C-alpha cells in the first residue's frame, strides 16, 4: 500500500487541513492531487490518472466526504 503523507482520515498531522474535518468529496481530493493547492504539491508526475482516482475515492470515503 502506498503511504499517504498527510493528516489524512483517521490520523493527526501537522501540515494541511485535517481531512476528517474537511470531509472532501472525490472531486475535491482529485483536484488537489492534480493541481496542487497552496503548499501542497501536484501528484500528476508520480501518480497515474487511475491512481489519482483511486486515492481520491479512498480519501473521500475514509474521511466521510463521500455522500
Ligand atoms: C497523496 C497525498 C495527499 C492527499 C490525498 C491530499 C489531500 C488534500 C486535500 C483533499 C486537501 C483539501 C483541498 C481543498 O481544500 O479543496 C489538501 C490540502 C492541503 N494539503 Fe494535501 N494531500 C496530500 C499530500 C499533501 C502533502 C505531501 C502536503 C505537504 C507538503 C500537503 C499539504 C496540504 C496543504 C498545505 C493543504 C492546504 C492548501 C491550502 O488550503 O492552501 N498535502 N490536501
């Protein structure tokens, strides 16, 4: 499993918003991963479109952002 360096669902972190509180939906996670945002880097250089979609789905689901 790829390790996700972020205050992601179920964890506490020091950088970026706590995704459990933000509860982003898939589109929002995907946009952040593709374009980057503020201090967050874009992931298009190291993740395929398929991986970005899978990660966005996972984060949205795990954070409770998926309706
Ligand atoms: C693949 C791993 C990552 C995922 C899934 C992820 C996901 C997200 C999401 C969903 C947001 C909110 C976007 C929005 O508000 O619309 C966000 C924001 C942010 N992330 Fe990440 N992120 C990742 C990696 C990182 C890394 C490595 C860093 C640190 C270098 C980082 C730093 C930030 C920061 C600083 C924000 C706030 C940006 C702003 O509002 O200006 N993220 N991230």
